[in-house]
C-alpha cells in the first residue's frame, strides 16, 4: 500500500511538470512469474553491423526485467487530455527505446497528448509465449494510467496505445485481451479497465501466420465490440511482410471495427518517425489527422 501511495504521489507531481518523469516501476514488487534474474540492462547497438536510421544510431535495450513507465507531459497550453501508451518494437528480444519510444512521446507532446513510454519485459521467458510477460506489463500499464487519471489530469476515456513492429503485436494483443488480467490482481489499479480506447499499429509484425495462409493469429484476432478503433501504416517492401497489415485490416473490417489503413510502396521496416525520402515516414501526419477526426484530440475536460 505504501508503494502504491508513493507511486500516486509521483504521478500527481508530474501534472505541473512538462519534463519526462523519472522511470516509474510498473509493479510494486517482482513482476508476475519472474523467477530468474537476467544480466543487467544494456544497449546492444553496434554500428556496424546495426544500421543507422536516418543517419543516426538507435538504442537497442536488452535484458529488461524491471518494467517501467515514463510519462511525457505536453505544454499545459496545448494539453488535450488525451494519452497514448507507447510500445517500442524489437521482436520481443530488445526495445528500440529512442527510435520507437522517447522520440514518439515527444512527438505526441507536440499534438497536446501525454505520452507514456512502456518499457516492457524482454526477451521472452522460457516456457511461455514470448509475448506473455509483455502482455501482462501492457495490461498493468493501461490500467494503472487509467486508475491515476485524476492525478495526471487526463481523460480516462481517451487512453490509446501505439506500437511498432513487435510492439504493434503487443498493442493488438492487449486490444483483444483486456477483459481479464493475465496475472493475479495486485492492487486497486488492476480492477480498472485496461482496454485502450484506440490503437495505432506502425509496421506491425507477428499478426498473421504465414504457414496458415496469413490467417490472423488468435491472440490478436479482432472481436466486434471488444477491439477498439485502429490505425495501421506499413510499406509494401517491408521485409516483415505487408500481409501483417492487410490481413489484419480485413479482419478488423469483418469484425465491424472502425479502421484506417495506409500502405506505401517503399520504406522498409524500422524507421520510427524519423523522416526519410520515403512517403511512409509521413505516417505521423496521417495519425494526427486520424486522431482529430476521431475526436480524441478534443479539449481537455
């Protein structure tokens, strides 16, 4: 209880502070199911062989065993009250923490949106589905943010999720699996809905099974009245395969879930929101339009 009160006080203090918060532990103790310590967290980026993105390196954070939230608040004069939980990608092996995390939260702030960077557990744990620990973290994150909406000064009915690559798979898994926690209840925050009100999936991976004619994987399958409205963007030449976006979009359509899909001929994979000559990197403009049209960027209550 004391730890939860300290967490609440830390969240409340952020309301008047536009700088990002210090990382906030997601769990009051060990995360569920953790039995083995990993080596220390480390940035594994090495160039070469790892490529630069738009001429710059990226952070490839590995060995995450202590998941956290970092909250980025917009200028109070621009604050819309909307919030987006950001899930970096990395194949459930590493997290692209700046390319698909901190830089994204700063962009969200420019729209008047609070960005919440989720550092979830990677790599996958032996004996479990590789996304299972991360899904627990995502459920906990959205529920905790909604539970503390008053302290944060945000609208609990406008909390979305945005993911890249494996982080997009995680976002879709949360959208399909929010009705029941995947872990034993920890505190009052776990009694609050962890359903995202909308989701943004950028160059998603792992949504379909290639060996089964690109059938949508069951853990992300859209359900009418359950899955929230969705935005997807991907390049046709993405080596992760554009079928992840196209098949998932059709599944959303067939389930009656409002969705918007943007496909581009070139751009590859893993560009984050760093602009290149490829039009796919204009996706942030399209997302901003979609958020406005959907009413998620209305004035704060």
